[in-house]
């Protein structure tokens, strides 16, 4: 699913962005205030499909943001 939910760290605006590449992810900006200080939200659907029940969804990856220890996190 290339559609990710983000929350702006400046104005707390929540929005969805279609992310198909690293370049697009880095270019994500808040549509409300324009800042690029946004945090990706982990959807319930993604957490359920990617992590087994025994694995706490609160455990982030090495980067502390992507939530996928095995993923190529560029955060
Ligand atoms: Zn904003």
C-alpha cells in the first residue's frame, strides 16, 4: 500500500500521501502549513499485516520511526 498517513509536527494536520518512491517520501510536506516536519502514522491495518500479535507495534525500527527493523529505513 503506497498510501501513507502523516501528521504534521507543526500544526498537527493529518493527511494521506501516496508514496511510491524515496524521492516522494522525502518531498512530503504538510498541505496545510507547508512544513516538511511530518511524522508517518502507522495504520492499524499495516500494523496487523506486518507484525505478528506477539510483537508489540510500539516497537520501532532502528531508526525509531519506520517501525520495520528489517526495512530500509531512510528516516
Ligand atoms: Zn502543518
